[in-house]
């Protein structure tokens, strides 16, 4: 029934003139401008009001942090009044995926095992966004411990896609994607281990960027697979995403894998003319059931690129075909180790039914973890076990190195790679939840970037025949986020494709 109505309950919050619906740079500049009447408190209140109106139907948020947001907004307004610079994100409401630590707010990771846990410190990425003036309005829903592609693995409730409430927003950062797509916040933080920023961005018709491994600190991000995890921005445009990325990136003494990469600032001389874009044979969707619409959308963009003077370069990266098997050895192996810390002693839930230490661990974990998390722990433990580590884990790691080399070679021949983000648009809630393999295949076009440690961005790319958003993905060599964002902006203006506010689904107005 809901899917037949305007997915946002008959109301359209977007009137174009509303400060919350303007580019992030504009709203922050207005807050910083002493003579402009717009305050950070007003922006935050507008965001909280929309959350109150829209979120009951969407389930994007696990909790709101009204008091924190208003206190942060007041601090921004006080700085403006005192003539100090409150930062490039002054007063901008920000949603934070609930696997990132915000002191004073519950940290659940979408799991029952963390019930009652509140972290004492900030995740570095979130703290940096706040230092740049952002105001945290709430924590968003996710697949338990970021394992999933639909947000249906949340222990609490699935989130819904603002473009069609019967469909998933994607995952695991589905709550963040839905929050941005519905206009509740202009910016959100997600995490991407195998596609969890880009896939939900694609399914919700927004922009999502997975940075180069090491650009953004993982301190305070609850670890899923440490060699793959990256925190990144979700937004309505590439320029909005750029502002958030610029705020959160950089070396952090709490994460030894962080490095300094080339600036993400816009390059005014960047142009589509002369751009060499790679088209990878193994990303073709012609033979994938239901992949025709995404394939056609990519072809449409390629035609615009060619018209603008870019050149397509045909490439083959044979190991891309092995990226799902490699990922589903490496990621569960690391997860099985990372999740060992949830034992009923240190954090959150502790069983009532323990007889001894052994049963305390076993019962707590049995009660606290959901089915998919248990499945990953079992796969990972198996892949790392004495008799099998050589056959599975070591082989997967060797193949991962080769895959990275294939990308390195590809970027000798092109500036960036163009592909779809997902084979199909958003699927129905329940459609794949009983079939883990079908769910794993949602990431067939995203996991390779994590395995290779390279950046990739998903941008809106029109709609499928049912009117649901599709995404286009741009991949670049390590440190090339600035170039990817420039290309994303230029492609959006050349194609006219970009974020669109959710409208009626199911054929009605
Ligand atoms: N969907 C993938 C998985 O289930 C990726 C998740 C992610 O990027 N966090 O592991």
C-alpha cells in the first residue's frame, strides 16, 4: 500500500529555496555570513523536523541526537557572532552510520550484541567533520556489523528506499543513503568494505565515495575487515561529497594505515576533453539477468563522454571475475578475528544463562549475533584454520595482489574506469534475504575497489524502466579522488543526470 503512495507520505519537502535543499557550500556560507539571517540552529531544527516527519516511514535512523546537534549548532552560531570561522561545514546537519563512535550516543552496529554500549571517544572522521562545523543529528541504520547489501540484516528493522518504500535502500550504509535521498540531511557518513557506500548510493540515487585505503582514519569505526574498510561521504552531489571528504581525510596518529594523498580540491583546468576512460570487459552486464537497464545507462553516459572529446579504452582485468570469491574469503577471515572481542565481558550484551566462562562466551555470542554475522565468522574461521589457510586465505591474498597489479596496469592506459555501480536498481524487501549468494552478488561491481585499495565513486545515472535510480561508478588509481570528483561534476553537467528528490512510486502522482 505504502509503495503506491508518494513514498514520502504525500508531502514533498523540497521547494528548492529551502536552505536544506541547497548545495552544502551555499548553506554553510550563509551560516558563516553574519549578515545572512540563516543560523546553524535553524538548519539543524529543519533537519530534525524532517526526520520527525519522514523517518517513521523510512527507518533510516536508529537514534536521533537532538541535544548534541543543537549544542553543536549553538557553538557554530556563537563562533559566527564572535567573528571566528566555524569551518567549511558550518551548521550542516550530518547523519552518521551507526558503526562510527559518537561519545554519549549509543553505538549498536545494528546488532543486539552491543545493547547498552555507549563509546567514550569520537571516531576521528566524525570528530573532524564536527571540527569543520557539521552538526550530528543522528546515527543511521545498517546491516549488522556492515555485513550485507540491503540493510535487512539490521537486528532492529530494515530501512526503506525513499523512492519506493517496498524496496531496500541497499546496504550496508542503507540508513545513511535513505537519509540523504529523502532530504533529511544533506550529508552522511558511511563505511565501505566491499561496496557499502556506493551500492546504497546507487540504489537511492545519490553520490557515494569510497576513498583510497588510508585516506580516511578508521579510528572509532568498528572494524569489519580492517584491510578493506574505509569511511566515506554520501551526498546529493559530488561537490557536496568533496567538502565532507576534505574535512575528514588525513593522517591520524590513531590509525597507522593513514597517509597523505593528493588534494581533493577541484581542479579548474580539469576537462572531459582528452579524458581517457577505461571500459572493463569483465564489468559488462549484457549477460547478467536484469542488467540491461544499467548497461544502457552506462552506454548513454559513454556517448556523452565521447561527444565531449573523451576517449574510451577497452580493457580486460581477468581477475575481476574472481573478486567476489576473493572478497568472501578475505573479508570473513578478518571479520572472524575482529569480532572475537564481542564476548560478553567487554561490551554490551551479556547472557544471563552462563555456567562458566566458556558458556558465557558461547551463549552471549549466540544470543547477540544475527545469522549473517555467524555465517561470516564460520566462513572466516574455516578459511583461516590450520588445514585450510593455504588453500583458501593465502590463495585469496595472492590473487588479491594480482588484481591490484591488473588495476595498476589498467591505469597506465586510462585516467579512470567507468562502469555501472550495481547490476540492477533497488530490489524488493525480502526478495534476496533468504539467499545469501544472491545478496553477495549485489557487490559484483564494487568489491574490486576495496581489494585493490583504490577510490571509486557512485553517481546518479538516470532511472531504470520502472523509474528507480541507477548509479554509474568511476574508479581511479590511489589518491585520485580529486580527479574522480571533478569528472563526476563535469559528467553530471554534461548529461544533466543528478540527484532527484523522491517522487511518487507505483504509478500514482
Ligand atoms: N555487501 C558486502 C558484504 O556484505 C559489503 C559490505 C560493506 O561494504 N560493508 O560484506
